[in-house]
C-alpha cells in the first residue's frame, strides 16, 4: 500500500471514529483534550463536532494553519509530559474526551510515550470519559471499546474510564 493510500485510510478512520464518539462524549461533563496539534486539521474538526465543549490543545509548538489555531487560553505549549501533568488549574475540570495523536513511527519512542501517558490520562479523565488513540495503552480502570465496522484492526483504540481507581 502506498503512503498516500495509508494516509487516506488513517484520516478516514480517524474521522469516522471522532464522529462515532460525539453522542457518547456529549453525555459526559468536561472539556476535550487534543494531544498533538500538528497542522490543526483534527482540532478544526473537533471544534465543529463539539461546539459546546471547551477544547484544550497540547503540543510542543504551534505550526498549524492560522485558521486552525486555538486561542492563547486553550493552547498549552511545551512538552506534553510536563504540561498535561500540571494543567489542572488551567483546564479546570476532568476531561470528557481525549484525542491523542502523538505517536511516532519509532516503536521504542512509542513505548516510552505509553509509559508516561497512561498515568497522566488516568488523572485527567472524568469517569465515563473517552480516549481515542493509535497507541495501545494499559489503563487498569478503563475499558476497551469496540470500534465501528470498517476500521482497520489495531489502527486505533477507544478507551472509556470506568472508575477513579
């Protein structure tokens, strides 16, 4: 499969999954967390599908198209490992949804991310909140949810927090 075909399949799956979760996420109080802004396409889509939710974006730098840039109050710049750990006063509430797009093509780097990310998600997510990520996470108090038909197995994972501990 060409890289273009793989990219199209990944973006199509991402869009399907983001929209699949809207009704479920809207039943949970709390903001949306976007971990990894990139060029801003997903953030821009999140603004459309969650018009009533506050969306906080985390990334090391802001390199997106100006039309896809969060305002200064909702863009949290720095190493996500640090900013996610200390964002509670700024975000103000536990999250109803976290979309995570910070993986790499390096399996060793992804293992390191998974190691520090899982406990931070546990702290930042509301009970009932959802996580969508390409990273396979070990979250003891989250359940793994089935994906809608047509999503390539192993490409994305959906988790829902079921308890505080």
